[in-house]
C-alpha cells in the first residue's frame, strides 16, 4: 500500500517544465534554486517505505503528444550532486534506453518504465534512502518536466524487552510474587520513525500509554501495579510498540505468578491484657496462622528486630507459643510472630507489651551540689515508672542527724526540693524515694550536698629579684574553698596609688613584674578567687632600685655605662618571654639604630597605648630604652 502525505511548503512541488537548450549541462547539476522557488508554492507528495522492505516512488513520463518521445530520464536526490539513476533513450526507444545507477543505490534500485506510470523501486530500503527526490523527463520535442517527491523511511521497532524491578529481563513468566506485593515492569523499545509508541495492555484493555525517551535513545514505559491480588494469578501483561499501520506492532508478553503466604496474627493466652502486665508476671503469647501448605518454621521477634528462636533463661519457645517467665521492665516492647511455608514468609502485626513497674532512678541526673552556707539549692529527682503517677518522699542525713523534708514540689515522675543549709552541720546526703500502684522504689535516688566557699588568701608571700625595672613575687597556695581557684595581683604606684599592673595566674601564685619605673615605691595586693567569691587580699610594700646619676657638663646621664645596642636587644628578648603576642617593641629594637629610635618610638608608642594586658610592658620599655642610648 502506498500512503500519500501532503506537506505544505515542503522541499519540492509537482511537475515543472523548462526549455531543453541546457539539457546536457543540467544532467549533473541539481537545480536547487528552482526547487526552493517551486516548493514555496506547491507541496510535494510523500511516500513511505518500511526499513528493510521495498519503496515505490512514481514518476509520470506520459508523452505530451503522440508525435513526441522520451529522450532522457534523470532521478536526483537532494544533497547529491550527480543523478542517482538515468535512462538515455536519445538513440532509440525508451525500452532500449541506456541505464545508469549510482553506487548509492547499486543493485537495490530499478526504474520500471511504462507509458502511463513509471515507478522507481528501491529494494531493502535503508535509513539513508530517506529524503527529497526529483524525477526529470526530457522529451524530444516537448518541454522538460520535473516531478518532486519525498520518501520517508519508517523504522519499526523490533527490539522489545521486558524487565522486572531488579532490571532483569523476563521471558514468558515472572515471579512468583507474594500476594499484596507490588508489581513493577519496564518495557524498553528502540526508537523508530515515526516515533515509537510503547503501551501496556491486559487482554484488550489499555493499562498505560505513558512513555519516555531516555538519553540512550530507548523508548521506555514503566508499569506499576501497586498491590497484587489473587485475581492477578497467571494474568498476562503485554507490551506493544507501534508507529505505523504499514507494519504489525511489536509485542512482548509476560505472565505473573503469585504465591499465597500465610496469614498470621498474635495474641495473649489466658485472658491477659497486653497493657496491664506487671513485673513478676508470666506472659503467654500464642501465634495464630492460616497457611497453605503447612508452616515450616515459626519464629518470634522482639522490639528492635531481635529474634527469639532459642530457649534461654526465662524464655520458652514451644510449638506456636512464646512464654516469658517473671517479666521485668526490660521485656516491655513489641512482639510479632513470623511464619514460613514453601510459598514464603508472613509477619503478624506487632503486639505491644506494656509492663507496669515500680519507680527507678533516671540515669544521668546531677547528684553533687556545691554551695555555701545560706545558699539555696534546688535539687531535682526524676524517676522512670509505669504508670508515672508517683508519690515522692525526701529526707536528709547530716552530721546533726536524720530528718524528713516535708516541703517539695512534684509533677508526674519529677520532684524538686529547695534546701538552704544554715550552718556547716546542715550539709550531707539528700535521699529521694517514690512509689506508684505497682510498688515502692527499691533503690532511692541519692544526692550529695558539699560545703564550699571563697578561697583563703595566699600564704607566705615575699618579693625577690628586685632590679630598677622588675621584681618577682612568690606565694604559697591557700585553701581553695572546694573549687578551682585562680590568683591575682594588683600593683599601685605611690604616692598617688595609681594602678600600674593587674595580673592573673591560673596555675600558681607567682608573678614576675617587669617594666616598672626605676626607684618607684609600690603597694602589692595579692588575693585568690573561685566561683563563690574572692579571698582577703595580702598587702606587701615593695620598691624598685634607683640608678645613681652623675652630672657632667650640666647634663645628667646614667652612672652605668651606656647600654649597647646588642645588650639592649638581648635584654628585650629576655623580657618579652613573658608576653604572649608578637611584640611591637622588639621589632623596633631589631630594625632601628639609636638615632632612628629617637624619631620612630614616639609614633609607635601611641599605637601601644590601647594594647592588651600582655603588651603593658611594651608601653614603657621602648621609650625608656631609647633614652638609655642618649644623655638624660
């Protein structure tokens, strides 16, 4: 069957005519300009052929008059410069014409000539045969005529594959699937021309017509049946790939096999209620199932997937029963029964066993409280219990004796007592106990109250290693008050008591004071502190050494020899061991000479004024050492 399809404004038109003067010059050249001009007005007929079969393209070679005859027939294809088929009958009748076929078609093509209708036959059509064709007919007397037409090659899909949910090809039968499970099938087909339509069918009922073309140029249709039932047993599902009525659609089918697993449920025997089992009770589970064929295995599963399939202390597994002897809180949770037969496995719905138990202390609570005399402590006691409607009692045991606390606040499984020690004898052990309808708490919750306070002052403080700019202060530890303590020193200049330094040491009460003014009288306040407060200060009087000055030529200078650049640099390095940051003063000493220091230090000194505590020594040293290079 030949299908004619009209394409408006396609690449060619119906017949056109022209003079025969340029006959031989146009044997090779395809008149693309004329083709485009004509195609803007007319539409060329479209002929279809199935890939691998035969194509039939007609060309009208009827004579314009009885006296005329055909001289030359040329078949041309768009994109190819030379004719693909030619018949030259200028030296004889058309039936004896000299034929020529290009290598493009070879032996596959033949131009069948008749007086009324001639047909170009292309056997074993290939995809490259698709395109626009022109049939040119030259007459001995009449004008040359051109027929334009288009050949579409239909590519029908032959490769159809059905895959299951594991992406495995299936043939004939798939499964077996369990009743209630999901069926997922994928049908893959190669692309075609026109585009392939891939559909799923069950008997004559269309199930799914949605498909997509993947990046690998595969036409894919995924079919999902969310829940298989007994009605789907041995059902036949067919995938169909089609794109033209010229060929039969490609089909592939699969039959679904379904197994019937056991139907399982679990219950308690002897009229027990799962929500009201108490500690110490024996619990009997019973597994009910309906399976065909008979069950081959019965297992029990507890809470987080733990299988109970081996008898052990307190647990018995017998036939269809699970027995828990003298249950405790640890046996609370969910239980299910699992049954196997040769068709598969089925689990029952879970049965939640809620075991009622007496209160026990909650893990991870704060159990040590540090406080001072007259300091309020809010001690929280929390328990696990089922039911959690519990009653609390509080008591305290101190060096003064045992007593019960009557004032506290409780909500559910939590109670809070507010306690204030009035003197040192009120510290000791707080005890919290509770009970519910199941029973009394066996082990009480215990909390320790520890007396703490501010630390005592540092002891045996003295001053040593005094020079004209630094001194060393050492003390011994005092009592820390029961908490981690730190140590502090404040340095004041007399007579105006100006604060010169304020240092803290977190390890021990030892302080090296540097960059102090020469000949200064100092008051040192030394104390310690913790989270509860600070100790009394220890007061020391100290002073730095005063250099002796001599007068020469009405000017004063240090009696000691001038400090050399290298000596000053070494002294500076030693001093800077007590600073934690990269000091600015050292870079000045290292990169400058005395005259240069005289010009740069005042500028740098302004930047040091706002420095942190570790730079405090640098605020004095560069300027003072600069003066040691010059006369006073």
